[in-house]
C-alpha cells in the first residue's frame, strides 16, 4: 500500500471499530494497519483490546496472540 491507501485504510478500520466496538476483529484490524504504519505502540494497545474481547478458541485468537508477541518485541526494541 502507498501512503494514500494506508491513510484510507486507517480511516476505514477506525470507522469499523466505532460500528462494532464489541468485536475483537475490529480492534485487530486497527492493530494491523498501525503495525503496517510502524506505529507499534498503538498497534499493541489495539491488539491487547482485541485479546480482552476474544476468548481462547475464537476465530483469530491465535492471530491476535502472534501479533501481540511480535509487537511486544518491536516496542521493546524501539525503546533500546
């Protein structure tokens, strides 16, 4: 994606979260785009919200765990 497409995608994911604040996938969508934009702190916050809403065994749960683990490393590396 180029910058314009990423900006549009971010707005779409934000809108999706507003429409469906109870869905873990809405927060994971935002985590995805924030990660693509190298905004790791924000991505980690959103994926943690997704995990708070999801239950083990839910569709996407393992994806959320993997994203959280990856982002945790990226955030800690950026602090060093």
